[in-house]
């Protein structure tokens, strides 16, 4: 159950970022942002955070765009929220692991470590720590 909560939080964080952009002045004009815009925002954040090179930036942005397009497609066709939470958890966990492998291949060891630590801090801020929200 804790893994499901973590996975749902990561997906929620991605969507929260999209909606936060939409709500900002000059945002997306009341429309859901396109995956390329979200990917750029996330890549920009990573560029600043772990000091990506231009070559790394292009690869990271493409990876995030691919991930967002797949997530949007699953949301549109209903396959993401089909009521089978265990299958959804496994799918999201698998996709996150694949993304982490791809990021690890793009980033240096120090960059990947820093990014992983920052992700853990973001998750902790949203859910109270690695085990999910609430007391243990």
C-alpha cells in the first residue's frame, strides 16, 4: 500500500506541476498544457538543479516529453484510472524504474545522486517521508 501511495504521489506531483503552470499568469490559457511544455519545465528545473550540459538537456527534455505523452495518453483513454489499483501501481512503478535507468545513463553519477536526493525531498514534503503520508 505504501508503494501505491508513493507512486500516486509522483503522478500527482507531475499533474500538480502542470496545473500550477496553467494557473500562473501567462500560463496555458485555461487549457491543459501540452507534454512538450511540461517536459521543458521539468528539464529547465533539472538543468538549474544539477547543472546539465546542453547535450544532457536535450536528452532529458526528450525523455520527459515521452513520459508525459504516455501519461496523457493513458489518462485520455482511461487506462490509467481503470479501478485496478494494483495494476496501476505496478505500471507506474515500472515506468518510474525505466525512467530512472534512462536518467542514470544521461547524467553523471554526481548529478544522478543529487537529483535522486532532491526527488526524495520533494516526495517527503508532499507525503511525510519515503513510506508515504501520515504516521508510521
